[in-house]
């Protein structure tokens, strides 16, 4: 953990700030006669300025829109309402929004099912008939008819309460499921009898960033933070705690397991019980990378805790066990990850033995039927091999094509497992895998109206600013003419060791059907090439991420896929930061910018909710003077300049986003509207009763993408859609 130097903050008082808050008027929208095509000009509502000033290492930094951080104030609520009216007034002038909504709706309207999994006497799977706001959980007995087990659409009338997790007891007789209201990360947990589907009295509240790990049929391990004083959607939460809930007890009596020592804080604590209910492994982390791990033998009531790792220099997790043998996945001395085996009686690092050593490709393993399925990313494409528990490679699992395989893992006693396969032009199909032979059989092919055979998805490599080769997958119609005039969406992320592998999305398919090009570079900061690739895009190397994205745009332009007038930049969360940084560094690069739920105020991100846990990737403004200056130099909120024409920008966020609080987006919108030069609009679209993205109802998704794609195409000068 890196210790931050506390900055001196000079905050404006709430009363002073509100005294300068003007009345928010209805926005006015007019058309400019200065160009042949219609350009909608926007009269932005005035956003009041406060006098908040922070001092970092002797330098004063004004924060005039600090008041927008108060998500509970009437003034912020009024600002949100007025900005949404401004945005909707603009969007209503786009003539083909309804046509786009129909394209998105039609492409979403097909039956989607998940890979099945077995719990007790039942086989379960998720299914959505097409336009249901939330997917349902179904189940069946062998040879029996499938029936609905849980219907999340009945949680609320508008679909804004979603199913956010489901876990079964050892014998499958009980299930615990989490719900999220309005997309918030704060969850409620309900326990039910799976045979009768009757709810038990064991409702858990205020659960956050938690799995649910059962011990036999007796209880559940779960994690949460103390509910903060003030706003639960924005206040800092940095002391995660692990509890054990015994079925039938009150939550107030739950056993405290780990994380209750104020002298040693951990922001993320998780628990995993081995499939045989023998071992409990607890993971404790301060950031999104690196964790300590501890082991307890649950078969011995008098056993103490044993350290697997005592430092946070690397990641480690339990894959499975066989008797006393623990199988661990780790990047300790293995940046691309490996599997080690160790005796549970002496599980510390010095006793580990490599079972499947690291290779030049990144490993993501799972288990089923007592075997290990080692999935490797080879230039972001899945390759899968089957091993036994002695570490012998048995066979290659042949994939149906070039794309991404989804192996979710399965129980030790199964003989058949299941996986999904998809890419940018292939909706996810379900395959059954005969574990004894390694043969795959197509189980379910979705009946999407999208015809992938008329599109091409290819991988290219380009050089970034420092000469680093970066892969990118470009998808478009086969008959697309490379004339520099194709509407192109460049999507990126570049952080937190997250890999962007080829996968199907109906909303991306809609962009392709509209004649667009879709390009996804695997830029540094991600995990496509292991820990080294991740670290090359963190802290004082974060600029590499932006340079990689800029170079991807330049490749698309140089090779005539598009030009700056037909290029849109898109990314969400850390990808929202990516778009914000690139559009402020290179405002002429693209015509449209779409930062979604972005981390945009880099000087203060760590003061909200669990944001301090992102310091491994970002560093903090309080860490050192050098880090402060580096972060400030790219922080989007702090790098908007006057008399500059920035791309047409539509910022998207949600009022219940307690992962990346909407204040980031509010501030960025305010400063862009203040300084924007020229006719390119700056709008913010604030979804209500929604969060960081997970659990968003289908109805809201259709509306969102009609607005986003309409905004993009209209600002590229597309006056009429040509649909095939």
C-alpha cells in the first residue's frame, strides 16, 4: 500500500455555494444557417461556480464545480433535470432516432440462453426470450420440462431491480441470490428453499462487492462495508469485512471472520469454500491488483489461519483441491500466470510446486469433472487445453473458430461440461464438452437475425508512439469501400488487467448493420499480454494507454477505413477516462467523443466510494509531487482549454452509479460546456434508476443506443440512414 501525503483542502461552504446558484431555465435549441447540413446549436444552461480550492504540494487548484459532488442536494437534482432536458431537446431534432431504435430492438429480439449448470437434482440455465428487461433463471430435472425458477422481472414494475448473483448450497437444497436496485453496488441477499421456492427469513442487507460462498447447507460467507454516513452512493468505503451467516440466525448475530481490525484495512475481502467443504480461503486486497491469502481447515474446529501469501505483490486464488492438495492460480514470479500445487498443511509460497508453468500466453483456467481446462489468450484469441490433476496435457480442445471461449467451470463429479463461443460477428453458441474424449457438440445456436456471413472481422497490428506493436480487431461489412468516409467506432479500455477479447453484442451488431466500422485495439493497461502489459499502462506509464489509442485512430485514418470527420471515440469507466484524456490531448483527432461513466476528475477519484482501491493503476494526487503533476497533466476535468473546438461530445452516466460516481461526468460536462468553441455540441445524458451498467433493463438499453448512435451519425453529417 502506498501512503498518500494529505493535501490541504480549502472548501467552499455549502451556503456560499448555493447563494451563487442561478435559477435553471428551460434550454433553448436553435439551428445554425451557416452550413448546408442542419447543425443544431445548443444554448447551454449556466452552471454555477463555487470557490472550492485544493492545495497540492504548494499549488492551488480551483474546483469550481465541487458542488455537483453532492448527489443528494436539490441543486444537483435540478442541474441533472435541466441538462437532461437540454440533451433530449437536441436528440429530438435527429430525424432517424426511431429507425435506429428499431434496428437495436430487432437485433436484441431473439432467444438468448446461457450454458447450463447442475445443482442438486436440477440443471439450471438463464434465458431471455428477447426483449425481457431481465433474464430469467430456468431449471429442469433429467428428461423433464424446463420451468421458471426465478423471474427478476417481477422484482419491480420497470425492470430496474435486477438479479445480481446466485449461489447454491452444497446439496442444492437452498439458494441465495442477490438483488441490485437501480444498478447500485449495494445489494440485498435472499435465501430460498429450492424445492418449494419459499423464501426463508435469512434476508441480508447492505452487502457490497461480495460473492456468496456456502459452507455445506449450514451458512454463507459474504462481504460488505459499514454503511457510510451521508450518501451511500458517493461516500468513501474502504474497510471491507467478511462475515459468516448461519442459516436461521439474525444478520446482527453474524460471525465476524476477517477485516474488523482498524489497524489493518483491506478494501476488498472475499471468501471461497472448496467444493468438498474442507477448506476456506480468504483473499484480502488493498487495490484491484495483488492480494494476501489465508487458509483455514473447516474440518478441524480448532484449526487456525495459515498464510498462503502474506504480501500483496502478486495475485493468488484457489482453483480446486483434491484431498490435502491445493491447486492455486497465481502470477507470483509468473506475469502470465501459472498453476501450482501445495500441501494444505504447509501452504506458503516456499512450498509451492509448479503444476502448469507459465507460457508466453496469458492463462485463465477452470475445472470440470476432475480436470483442468487451461484457456490461453493468443493475441486476444482463445486456445484451450485439457490437463489432468497431475499436470499432464491430455489434448487440445478444438474451438469452432477464431474468437472467445467461455469456460465457467463445473463440479468434480460431472462427465459433461459446457462452454460458450462467440466473436464480434457470431452470437454466443453453447457447446457441450465430453470430458472423457474432449469432443464438443453444438447444443444451442441462437436464432439472431444478424447475418455474420456478410461481415468480416480481422486482426491487424499497428505501432504505437514508442514503437510497441498493438493488436486491433476491425469489423465491418465485406463490401465496405475503404474510402475514408465510413462511420467508425473506436472502442477502448486499457486498464486494470482487463482483456478485451472478441465477443458478440447486439448493440455492436446494430452499429455494423447501420454501415459502421467497429474497431477494438488491445491497448496497454489491459491483460492481453499478462502483467507486464498491464503495468506498462499504469501510474507514471499511463500515457502509454492514451498513445496506443491515438495510434489506433491514426492507423484507421491512414488505411482509409475512416477519417477524423467520421471517427467516434468510445469507452466506459476506465475507458471513459481514456476517451476524456484523448479528446483533450488531441481534440482534432475525432468528430465525436463518447465518454461513458468515466473516471474524469483524477485529482479526487480516490475520495469517492471504493475509488482508493484503483491507486495501483492510477496512483493518487496525494502520493507524491511527481505523481500529482503527472496525473494533473492528463486529468480530463483539468485539461479543458478555452477557445478550442472539442469533438461533438455526449457524456453518459447514471444517477445510481456508486462505482464511478456521476460527479466525474457532471464536472466534465460543465467545464466542456463552459469552454467549447465552435458548433460541436457538448451534452450529458444522465440515466435515472441505473448504475454502472450491470442489470440495465433492455428497454433502457434500446433508448440509450438509439440516442448514442443517432448523436454520432448526425454529427458526422449523415442526413439519412441507408438500411439493408
